[in-house]
């Protein structure tokens, strides 16, 4: 489907403006290019690796479908559905990790295990014990694995070799851990560290909410979550409504801290910041869709133009975000 829309978009741009169809055809490709989430890491400034060298390193761990007994298979695939494992534009690298997982419903495993347990009970005259039931389930999994349904997902990764950022388009920690784990195996050495800021995101977001600090280039939007720092874990959420400052102050005085905050950067990108410094629900705003390169007329040019716009804007946003959080902690 994406390829079809790219061709429509390329064709549209060859037509006179008066004959072009609605803009949403081209917007589809632009928006689908953008990362939806950012788990941000710092690349060492000393790490130097060309696109060709990275391609060679990743090729040693390229994706191949797992055997009938492998519950999970990981490997690198092309981010552009072609043969290249690394797509490079002006020092920005785009790569993708594929994870193939075999699905065995727990209900099926338990049902087959109970049937086998009944057979064993008839043979030995008593019910299998806990240890024996565990062994039965393990054998059932081995027996059923060749018939398990395989599902795959791709996780995109952006390496900014100019500003030394690594960002993973993943909402879950497990997915980013898969990426970092295979990168460490594929590229030796691979010096990457979590991003730490002088001010904790939770404390900063709380102060922004109660109006104690004016933000440069950022505005606070309507989705907010405050959570108790104690054992209770009590939470208050404001969804599609602005948080009342007086109410927020009362919650803060009661021991709550902001854990999620919807924000907009420079009227260009909206997102949700978490207290773990994860950036979620990233979305380009209208002002960026107007900056699309209308001279690009084929798939490659459109992809490169949109990738250039995305990476340049996100790099500036990350830099500004680190700055409002007091700078990077070394």
C-alpha cells in the first residue's frame, strides 16, 4: 500500500498545481516516515563508522526466519524494502530490526498438557506432581512449536552521526533492548549510553505545570498525568483538557509528580514526554507538511527528502529538550 501511495505522490508532483489531487495523498507518505516514539541514547563522539562499514557489520546478523523450534528470531532488514540494510542521507542512518515470534496460546498449551496429564494418571495411578506437570508443559511446547503461528514486527532505528544521537522508534523497553543487544553484537565496539539530563524530567514537568518556569520553544498541551511518589501509586489524569494550576499545586503538595505531559515544540512537532525521558506520540504539525520538497518526483527522492526533514527537525527538538532539562549530565 505504501509503495502505491508513493507512486501516486510522485505522479501528482509532475502535474500542474491546478490538476493535482488533494494533498493528503502525499501527506500519507510524509507522516508514515516519521518515528512515532523516541527512546533516545547518546552516541560517543569518538565513534566513526561509514554507511558501508555499518552495512557490512549488520549483514553478519541479517534476518533469517527461525527454525521450527526457535520461539524468537532477530535480525537486521532493509528499512526501505530493498537489499540495503543501511539507508544514509547526509550523515543520517536509518536501519531496522525484525523480530519474528512464534505464538502459542497459553490456553492451547494448558489444554494439551491436561490431556497428557490424564493419560499419565491412568497409566501410573495417581496425578502428576508439580514438577512432572512442568515437564509435561515444556514437552507440549516443544511438540507444538512447529505448528505455531509466526508474527513479525520491525523496529526502526535512527543514527545521527553528526549530532551523535541514537533514537529507537519503540514504545516498550523490551523492543529497545532487543535493538541495543543486537547492535552490540553486530558492531564492536558500539559506544552508546542512555541520555541523562541535569534536571529529572519528572521534576521539570511538575514545575512547568505549576508555572514556575517559562519554557523556550515549548508549550504545554492538554494531556497530563500526575502520580504519587509513594507506595500507593495513586494517579490523576487530565485527558484533552488543561490542568488547573491550583489543582495541580494541591496534588504536588500531596506528594504527586508529573509523569506524562503532552507538549508542542516550536509549533512544529507535538509529543508526550514521560518521566523516563521517553518521547511518545510524536507527530509533525501542519507547518512541517508545508515544507515538503515538491521537486522530488520519484520514490527515492521523496523518501530522502522526507527523511532529511524528519531527522533535521527531530535533532533540533532533542537539542532544545535537553537544554530545557538543564543540559546533558556528563
